[in-house]
C-alpha cells in the first residue's frame, strides 16, 4: 500500500465531512431543474491527491453496475491476469471396445465462454478417442459453487425474468442458458425458428398478429414460459406480434439443467453416440467422504480474466460479473493451470460469502474503509448492494497503482466510442478520452472512472444519484455535465 493512496483516502474522507467544494454550476442547475435533491447525490472528483469535489462522499448508496469495479479490481489482483475458467469431461471408468464402462462427468469450472461450439468440440474429442457409448450416466458436476444452483428459489429481480441480464450463473452454465428465437410473420401466419437444437424441446406461439409497427414489436411481448408433456418440453410465446415483420430475440426460460442436458444429448446423438443411463446432477459428497479420483477426457478453457472483464465492464454484463464474483469465492490462481478449486474444507461456506470476504480483504489491504459497503452478487443488479462514493474512488485510485492497471483501464467503456458510453458525450472534450463505468437501475444512475482534464491530467470521477427523478435521461444529463465540466477545466 503506497503512502500516496493512504494520503488520498484520508483526505477524501475528511473532505466528505466538510464538502470541500460546491457542485459545478452546470451540475447544480440540472439537478435543480430536474427536482433531484442535493441529498440524493454522492459525488467525488479527485486529481492526484487533491479533492476537487466531495459531496456526500461517505454516504452509503445504491451503486448499480459501478459495483462491478469492486469485483473487477479484486479479481485482477487476487486471481491474476492469467486466470481462466474451464469445463471438463472426466471419468473414473475404463473404455472397452468404444464403450465407457461407467459415468461421464461434465465438471463445471466457472467457464465464462462455455457455449454450444465449445460443447460440440468437447463431444468430438470423446468421439476421436473412440468412445461411442456411455454405459452409465452423464453426471453434471456444478459443485464448484455452493449452493450449486445459486438460481434455485430466487425470486425474479424484475418483471423480465426471461431477459439476458437476469441470468443467474452456475458453475456449468452453457450458452448463458439462452434460446434464440426468430419470429417471421406474414399477414396471417407467424413462423418460429429456435436455436440451438435441444433434445425433445420445441416451441409454439400463442401470440396474436397485430397491425402494430414492426419497430414496436416489443410492446406486444409478454413473458414466455414452457410446459412439460412426458419427457418433452414445449416453449410457449405469449402476447402479440406485428404482421409482416421479422425479428429475433433471446430468452432465458428453461431450467439450466434441462438446457444443458438436452443440448448435450442432442449433440452426443448427432455425432453417433448412445447413452444407457440418464443425464443427472452430481450430489455433494457426505462430510468427510472424498470424491473418487478421475481422469481428464476433454476440456474447454475460457479466455483470460482481462478479456472476460472487457466484456463484463464495457457491456455491463451482469452474468459475467456474477461469474467472476463467484470465482473469487471458489477458485484461486494457479501459475500453470490458471485456476484451481479451493481446498475441500472451504466448500462448507457459501461461495458468495467467501467472495465477499475476498473483496473486503482486498479493500483492507488498500486501506479503503469497508463501512457502508453491502455486497450481494458483485454485479450491481441488486436492491440490497450499497457502496459509498469514497469507496469507489478508493478502488479507482488503487487501480492506478496496480500492476494490472492497463488491464483494468482496458475494461472500461470509452466515452463516445464503445460499450455503454458509445453514444454519450460525443460533443465533449471527454469524447474518446474518458474511461467510465456506468450504472443504472430504476431510480438509480451512476458513473465511476477516469476523466483527463483540460491539461490532460487524469481525474477520478465518481457520481451516484439515488432518486426517482433521474428517470427519462435527467440523471444521465447531470452525470454527463459533471464529466464534461472536469474535461473542460
């Protein structure tokens, strides 16, 4: 921990108590015109160790997706830049004349890139070894995370449980559990195509055709669901759809075990394989009982952590952020393999609790006060998560001092260029220069990152607004005015 960061943190907390400077006039004016009260804002602007603005710096607030900065920085420094998740096919059975004489185990390893193509190549690797029949079961091992199904029993976050941003990961999540649906209508008929192909899964529509504009098709969309008929599953679409319209969307509607099992069975049979048993989930071993030794048959390894973080932060991907967060509680860095499971005795504590402990330990190492911080899933898609502007500023200051500073900066959206900032600040001197993580929920808007000032000196900028009046772009205008002010001064 450098002395400059210690001085920065001390100065920032002191400034938070006395409010070192008034808010810039453009910011104050926009807040007043939008009826956003001063107490709803937490703002910190720093240049080096100098506090330029400190407004409610130590107020615990809903940070929305700026919470991902805690997860990203801790993961880079605790897991390291060569960290990779992995998915494996393993077995403890022999292969005799092309028949695997026991179970095939699919072991999930927080592989953020595990998709249909990866699964196809893993199945092909089995066939290349001459395996044509599995005499036992296919066992899906999600035990890296505890509980192994973090999504089980969780109430929907909002009224769009089928939406991509609401997918809750597990250690063997494939294709982000999404079904891509292409809808193509004429004046009197709607046809559907669903991918990927899943064993004994079909789709049908209860949607009525309407005279609405094709561009407004989502207005008629209603939450899809599915029904079971024996061993078959039927996905059902509801609502209305415009006539003479072609649109595609992706939905998260199936249970993740159904999705993986049926995707795997479809591909295994497509490549000529057969299965005597069933696809089932692995059960946790009894206390004190060791898992049997297995050997590796095939694997898929994800991209390195910095590459995953670029997708996480630039696109504000909640599922990736939650996967990285849970990885902090379940895996540790390994110079050769990129990751390895924690010792067996660590599995007695929930993975989310261990991830929270990892983040709090990292904050303590950097002398960042953890008071007021509330962690839930590490993505910001939560109504319980809280952070202070001072804490976010401390994370950003530590990021500048980190060995992995280039990797951290590369993960942040660039103003007027890419990610969630691609359409913002196009007419500002901050365009193509500021790197800023955004965050938004109903009643919440936030931004945190780095903005070069008029003399090209980097400034840390954190701003959080928690108020219903931030809707309809009002809060975003306030935050953009702050960034523009820093870039011009």
